[in-house]
């Protein structure tokens, strides 16, 4: 057997060294080294469990713990050089541990495999980052609630089909975004429950002959409980797929926000202003102020959705149990976490600093006969069937188009030519303020309801 093969932890079976290209092609150390903290935490818990059941002595455990702590310090100080020949973060750390403390380091892997080790590391890493992501989600929710309270009575045209539909308030619109993010937080924390199940102890695929205590290890690592089936424990990547699905929904919501922000900042809308620090200019057109952050977040949505599809395709044809394919799970998962965290941070920083052009919003709401439904509802209150009222208002709108007059700009004589049921009190409901204030019920756009929504949200966010 060659020296190179013997240096591998699995080299006893092999008679020649791994091809240099294959060694580099199959290595994962370039990207899985970011799980070093989780790998060290898992190894320390495993050593403590082996000591509890009598496989390691207290002195051996102490030596392993101290060695692993020193390795973590070296990694964080940039003193540990990662080796491609050692393939992954697990074997790099184990080899350094053995170099540091001798034969005791070789005992650490008793009762486990890289299969259950990597599955545990990924779950520990993702659990931590789910908590980071949820913190940013909550920070963005708070920003939306603050903005909604500030603009609770600001009139904004509501759209369907991107056509002016009915007047709403800007605060109401912000609370719609808030509700999307509430569901995102709920999905994320529900996903966390399925992430927080411990594979360690499943070993390669069938468990181990050693008298391990998996409940104790799970308690040390903060898992809710150990995984129930060893085959499933080492090969399951549902949790990563579910997380990427949740991340894709969050990014889809941010992309919807982005689309509206891009429209609203344009000269054609001029509804809002974004702070200069979240925008860029043009190298040729000096007047430009481009909403790059929303545009880039909108673009990154496709990247995250692509990672979801990557993981689904990765798993779709795998037999039980672990396969080398699963090494491909980390890069899309890591990239999804990085992209989502960055996008949420950008939005959480940007949203509270949005300023509103209330005059432009109001002027836009005056266009498109946005109070037409209010007139129809008024006529229903005068005992006209809704379909008849709908036809009456349709004729009034057609007249307004011809005369270039909004309904609120018509005098009583003009309105009465379409229905004798119309009286002076009609002008109370044809104003924009009258329209939004009339929708004073749970989920309605009335300023009073927006403030009630804000109050409820603050209680949920513990603000």
C-alpha cells in the first residue's frame, strides 16, 4: 500500500493513492469548513457521551475537549491550514486533533460515522442561522409597523391589474406586507422544529454496537430529540429542502415588495423616496437615482428558488441510505442562507427610512374614478339593487371620461341625471377621506383600523 493511501482515515482498504484530480473533485473542505464550530460542538458532545457510558475516561474526554478548543482558536485566528487531501471539515479537525493529543484523538470517532456527523453538523448550523434569519424578519416587521403608524391616514390608490381600483391608506398597504412576513416567520419557526432532530448515533446507516446514550447527546446539543430511524437519519435532507422552500417564499414576498418600490420611486409614480445610501447613479446619465437594492433583491429571488430546485433534484433518485450526492447539499443551502440574510438585512435597514410623497399619492388616487364603488354602495343604501347601482355608476363614469371629470368633481345636477336617488349627502362618500374612513371594520383600510392593526402587531412583536 502506498504512503498516501495509508494517511487517509479509510486508507486500509486501498492499494493506491487517490488520483490528484479525483481528490480535488470529491473534496468539500472549500465550502464545508464554515461548519467548524458545529463540528467541534458535536465532537465535544460525542466525547462527553462516550465518557458517560464508559468508553472514554474522564482524562481522555478532557484531553479531547481541550484539543478541540485549541483547534477552534487556531481556526478563528487563521492559523489552521485546511487540507484538500483530508477531504472535509470533519477529517481535517480529527487529523489536527490526533496530531495535537496523540492516540486519544483516534478514539473520538468511536460509535459514529461521517454520515451521521455531517448530518448533525448541517442541522446545528442551519438551526443557528434560522434564528439569525428570524431576527432580521422581526426587525423588518418592526420597520413596517413603524412606517404604517406614521402613514396611517396617508391616501394611496389601491390597484388591481395595476389599474386604479379604490383608495386605501399607505399604512394599510404596509400592514399587508407585514402580514406576509408574519406568515414567513411562522413557516420558518415551524421548519426549525424539523431541523432540530439529531442524527448523531445513527453511525453509517445501521446504528452502532456501542452502548451509546443518544438522548444525552441530544440534550447536550440542544436538539429536541434524536432521529428515530438510522437509515433516515443519515440520508434525510427534507429539512434543507423545507428551509429552501420557506426561503423561496420569503424572497418571493421581498420581490413583490421590490416591484412596488421600483414602480413607486419612478418619475411616473413619484410616490416615495428611498435614502440615497440604498441607491446608485448612472455612469452616463447624471440625473439618475436607481433603486438598486430593491432591484437586486428582486433578482436574487431567482437564485434562491434555483437552490430549492437544486436540492429537490439532488434527492429525487437517491436510494437509502447516504450517497456521495449529498455532498452537493451544502453549497445551495449556504448560498440560500447568505442571500436571504443579506436581502432581509438590506430591507430592514431601508424600510424605516422610506419617505412618502403624500401629494403625489393623493393626486394619483383622484384618477381612475377610485370612489366609483362607494357611489354604488351609496345607491344600494338608497334601496337600489347592486346590479342596477353598478350600471348607474358605470354610466356616470362614462360621462366622467367624456367630460374629464372625476365623480367627486361633478355637481349634484350632473350626478342626478343618472339616478334620482342621489342626494346632497353623496359628497360625503365621494371624497377620498370619506371612502377610506367608511371601511372601518376588521381588516379594512380606515385609519382607525390601521392603528388597531399596528397596536396588535406591536403586542405580537413585544414592542
